[in-house]
């Protein structure tokens, strides 16, 4: 049958841009580093870097990178239509 959905070729997906992968990887690194700093300061009382500002900075950087990757994905899909 010509309209058999099981024999038809699957629709092609747009490949994920490398910039998105790098941005998401960097965001995950920022979030992970933030968590490690938080645990280090609470468990072992590391006298680190001024009362949580680095943790907040890493969280903000991770959020901005993740938002940028989502904007890139959205723009790529919108352009592909």
C-alpha cells in the first residue's frame, strides 16, 4: 500500500546545532559546579569566595546559557518552516 505509515520513511528531523550542544553542556557544568560549591560550603564549611556570590553567579550563567540554547533551537525551527 502506498499510504502505509509503517512502511513510509520517517520524517527527517533537523539536526541539533553544535552551538546548542555546547551551550547546554556549559550550562550543566555551571549548575554542577554551583551544587558542588553549595555542598562544600555547607558540609565542610569552606571559607570560599564571599558568601555565596559565586554560587549565584554560576546559577545565573547556567540559566542564561540554557535560555540561549532554547532561543537558538526555537529560531532554527522557526527558520526551517
